C-alpha cells in the first residue's frame, strides 16, 4: 500500500514502513512481566504464521525443517534482512521485546515479500522476552547461529543481571545451540564487550573462533554493518568489540 491519508506509515517511494511511526524507547526492562502469547513448547511454534509461503499449514509442514538462526533483540530487522538473502534456505527469526519495533519488522518483512516475490520468505519476527523464554521456542541443539548485536549495556552494576549475556543465560543458549553452532556478539561499549567475552571464555561449552575462521565467516562481516546501531557507530567512527564463539561438546 502506498503512502496516503489513510495510511501515512507506508512510504510512497519504497513501499516500506516508515520507521518514525514505530519508534520506541531504546531499551526495555527484560525482568518485567509483559503480556503477550508465548508458545508452551517448541512444537507449538506456528511456522505457518511465520513462514506462510513455505508452510501454508502448520499441521502439514516438514517437521525436519526448523528455525536455525535466532537474532536476539533484533531491533529494526537489519540483520535479518541481510541474512535472508545470504542464507536463503535457512529459517531464521528475530526476537524483540518492544511492541512497536516488532510491528515495524513485521511490516517491513511483508513489504519486502510483496516487492520481491519468492524472497524473504525465510525470515520472521516475534515479540517475546528471550531472557525468559528461549526453551519455549527452541529444542535442544536446534540452532546453528545466535546473534546478540549491540545489546543494552545496563551500565549500573546492580543491573548487570539484566544483561542478555551472562553465565546462567549461556547455559540456555548452549542448550539451544548444536555442537559447532556459533554465538555472535558485538557492542560499542568496551566494558560490555569485555564482559561478554569473559562470560564466553569462562563457560565450558564455548570456545573462541580463530582469526582465520572469523575472516571466512560471511555472517561476521554483517555484525557491524547490517544494523541501525552498527551503522550509527560507523558514521561516528566509533570502535566496536566482538566476541564470536563456537558451541563445543562437554568435556568427557
């Protein structure tokens, strides 16, 4: 739908939703209770709702075809859009707590599907609290990639428990990631970068990728360029801090 008096939220020139109508607070409290539907278990995730062209009926979908990438705190969806064409056969989902931002990503994906028939069918978004509900969405060893791009730093020490990378949350991420799966983190806050790196280094189920592996991984190249936050840091010539780790087997 084009921009008009009835629907000014859609850009006439691009057909995409206009971001200024979906602005929200930069961060939300992940420990607060929110009221939105949560699947009881991964088997209750409705793939026909998220990927309707691929799975017209959730009851008849290929149960071997599952979501493999999760963008945690996906923001306005820039990474999902970039990954969609880079990995066109892979199902991926963004998880975002803010309602207006989630609605923007939904509208953006729908508009891209209309403008590019056959493309962007492998991405979706859900409003949810990933710090609480990861096991409700993903089975053990289901994911091959998890992304945590420019998360809320929660500067005050008393709020460090709200950080999306922490020792106890890494246990849940390790559960959802298959052996060999990759967890990607990036921030422009040095202290948070060190925190995330240290948490991953100290966890027995993760090991850092080598410099050669980082160079060869096409997803790494998107960490600082695909999102609104990353682009802002680049414009301001800011520094970023990455920590990219592989899920490994438990020690015998």
